[in-house]
C-alpha cells in the first residue's frame, strides 16, 4: 500500500466516529484512537516518501482534523506542544494534549485546551468547539484575570474581573461582534460594578451547576457579587439608549450568585437579546429584569427571550424571578418578550411579573413557585399577555395567577397549593380584571386547603364587549367556579360550576 493509500486509511480510521449528527469521541477515546492510528502508521511507513520527516504521519494538508495543518504550517503535536506564547503572561503556554490525561508539568497561566479546538495560523478555522469559534476568551488564574484573542494575543489582564471582561467585550464588538468565551471559574464583581454589554456580543460560559442544596450556583462559569457591589446595580447589564444601541446582546450558560448584595442578575433592554441556560441565585430584587431605555419606536425593545432559566431567590424580601417592564415611560415598552421553560423558586413576590409596558409577554411551560402570602406567583399586568403550559406551585394564600390587564390567555396550566395553604375565605386560584380574556384547560392538583373560588373577578363585571371565557376548568378543591354572574362571562365545561 502506498503512502497516499495509507494516509487515506488512517484518515478514515480517525475521523469515522465523527461522521453523522451528534457523534463525537471524548478526549480519552480520541487519544486512544490516535494511538491505534500511530501504531498502524508506523507499521506501514517503511515506504514513506523521503521528503517526509521520520515518524511524521501527516503531510501538509493531510491532517485528519481537516484544516489544522496547511502547507506552510507546523503540524500539531498530538502528545504535548507546550510552546510559550507571547500573548500569555510570564511565558505561559497554550498546551494541547492527546493522551488520556494532560501532562502535570505546567506553568502558572497556561491555558489547557483540546487540540481539536486550536486555530493554527493560516488554518482557516474549522468545526471545533465554542472556544475555537469565539473571537475573544477570558480566564482566571489565581487572583488574576486574562483576556486574549483566539490567536493568543493578550488584550489585558488584571485583578478586576469587570475591567478585563469589559475590555474583552469591547474588543469583540470592535471586530464586528460574536462570542466572548468565559472559561470555568469564579469571576468576582465588587465596588466597580457589573459587566456592560455591547451590540451583537454574546457572553458564553461553561456548564454551571447547583451545589447539593441548590443554595447557590457553582462549578462552570460563575459571576459572584462581593462586598461593596453598588446598590441597585445588575451583575450584567445591556440597555439600548439614544447614545448606544445594544441590539442582540446575549448571555448563555453562566451562573450568577448575587450573595444578597447584587440587586439583579441580568438587566437587559435590547431588541432580540437572548438569555439562555442561566442559573441565578440570591439577588436582592430580580433574577432577570427585562426593561427599556430612552429609544423611541415601537420595536426598540421588542422580542427579548429568556430560555431555560433556573432562578432561586431564597425567599428574600421583595424578590422576583423575572420582572418585565418599561422603566422609561416616554419610550417604547419592552414588548413581546418570551420566557420559555422557566424554573423559578422561592420568590417573595411574583416568580414572573409582566408589568405595564410589557405587552405581549408570553410564558411558555416551566415550573414556578413563590413563598409570599398574598403576591401572585404569575402576574400578568400588561396587555396581550399569556401563560401557557406552566406548572404553578405556589406556597402562600393566592392568587396563583393574576391577570389585571385585558386580552390575556391562560391555558394548559396546572395549579397546586402547598401544605401551608389554609383555603376558605375569599381565596382564589386565578384573579382576573375587567378586560377581555380567556381561561381554558386549567386543572388543579390536590392541595392543603380548599379554594373559595377557582376564578375571581376583581373590580367588577367585565365591561360590555370585553367578554371573558372560562372553559375546560377542573378543580379538585374549590367551592365555586367564580364569584360573578354576567352575560359577558361565557362559561363552558367547568367543575365546579357554581357561582358564589
């Protein structure tokens, strides 16, 4: 078999596990496969072209990883390549590895990365991980934070996470946007305040998790507020204003520990911004705050999305999980926001509160609780708001859902009252205003007490033309379906069916 055929066979051996969607070897398995390929290659290398170095199985352009090797490039060493890089502090190295465990000898400040995620000069990129694609990355070594471009050029370093990360964001923004990748570690935010986002930049971290008691996020990438953090400040903030548009700023896969001193985890007022897979704990006011600035125009703050958040506010006084409003009344509101699959626990006020100026907010799926005696777990106070497919498991005296504005939709919701629910009196599961809206397909699980009303209209009968429909409502523990009788309250199949 000639060299070209051998190279083709080796390439097929090494890359075959990567074909097809979702198939990828672990680093250990990949290393073992390389060892197999190396053994095979050495057995068949007797006839290798003399122009190739002894034992060198990769010709220019023949690297089985695709674009890692090019005609003018040195090959990636599949064991260790601890070459000091001028962009890293103190002669530290980017070290790639292919054996089951990385080498134990290294210098302070070394950055350890899988060589599949390395961009070699002139290599043209490839299909590596988030690190490889990110224009900028940040890591912490001891008490010092470092920000580098993806080719290893040092942007800045220092003892303050805020200054280093903001410099990384600015560099990414200046280059046209993209990801700022935050390696796993604790990024402490103190008296200088929080992180400030930029247009079309996304902060991306590594797999945060909860500690065993779900008291605070840990592992992965974690922002932590420390003593002196400014009162009322958010740990990460991006709000479009007349001075600067921050459209599409996003945060993904990061943990936030407010430590009881940070007002808010993330405050976002940016069109099409996305907050996804965030773990937020122990802020003094809001886990997430979607808001607006002073830009005018109906779509200036439209379409912000919160995907898969997990928020635990530890029952601290005055706390909400997600708060959506418009702080600046002269500008467009923060409209048409989507909160998808939220898991929110132990809020002293609402788990989700859509205030005036947040019309069109949608809550889709998820599990919501609060620990307040009287605050609604879900408060729909803006027009055209919806709560669909959500499990609301509050631990107070209700209401569980309050819709005080018109054109609401509450559908596919399951309600459960905790053991402390006393029931009786005028307790109600759902409280409605006088606007038009629909409550359909709602069920209640067994609870500690009995609701006086499944649905309670506060403020009087809905006005003429603002029909309210109740249909497919089933409560195990409710004395009455509703408290009012009126021609424009339309009732379908409901249990109970009585009016109190």
